[in-house]
């Protein structure tokens, strides 16, 4: 199975900060990657698919980049509602695998 | 309203069985792959299984292969997960999700664009 490793595991940031989260695949996955946001007690929400395509209804401050093994989720200006846990997910092969998550906390 | 609603969770003893259901509404269920994802308490997300539109193709995580069976009834807009030989490590919130295929630059990509609220499964004696 392809292993997905996110870094950092957590970070503290302030409203207005630019935040980047990295996801690395154990082998090349082209750009078959999505990013999800999850708030406590809630179901995940799709943010980005195909590594860089913004899901309908998601604010443009979220963006994704990368291909092959290295991917980045960027939040250009952190908003109060963005404090959550973020997961990457590869859809290149089975079994699908998530990263372990990155929690964005308020500084 | 477009939604997914899971049911069937509960407390079960190790070695027991449980059947989860997911009722879909507001979209053409039969045209989408569907997926189960779980989350153990305090842990991250784990993909469990998915099933093709017509039910002819399924895939499973190694951790559940041979114990769980995913199925669907397109006439009833319903997805199921039959869980047998349950273990303590199967304790989790189980989510059903719609697997949406998008075309970007001539290629197709899968992503889970719609989720249910989850149902809690606890395996304990």
C-alpha cells in the first residue's frame, strides 16, 4: 500500500497567516490526490481534488499543488473557520490511503 | 435535499457482527461509486471499502478484507457494510461517502465530495 506522510502533524498559526501543509507519497501517484478538512465531531469536507482543482463552494484562499510524490496545501490567509484537521488522500491505487492528518490550531 | 444518512451502529462483542446502512437521497445514486471511511477515537481517517455503480466491482482495505462486505441496492438508493468477526480495533465512527469522478485535462480523478454524519460502532465485551 502507498503510504502518505503529512508534515507537520500540527501547527499553531494566527488569523491572516499563510499556512502550508505538506503530503508526501511513498511512491509516485501522478496528481491523484485530494485534500480534506475535518472539524471536531463533523464529517470531512472535500477541499481539493486532482492535486490542484478547487472543489465547488470552497473559498479561493485554499489551493493545492504538486505532482509525483510531493504535494502542498496552502491557505493564503487563515480565517477563524479554518482551524481544523487536514488530510490528504491518494486515489492513484488501491487501497486508498490517507495521510495521518495535520491539525491547525490557534496561536 | 442531497444527503447521506448512516444507521446501524451500536455496541457489539468481539467476534460479533453488525450491518451498517447508508440511505442516499437527492442525487442519482446508481451513477456513483460509493465508499466507507472510518475513524477510530482520537485517530485519523481510514479508507475501508468502495463499490462500483452497479455493484460488480469492490475494493477493501487489508485490515477488513475477508471480514467486511460492501454492497448496494440501487433500487432502494442504499449502501451497506456487513461487518463480521469484529475486533476491538474496528471501534470507530463509520462514514459513507459519495465517490465523485471528475475529468481534468482529459484524465479522471476520484474524490469523496459528499459525506454522511457517521454512525458509531463500538466493539467491546
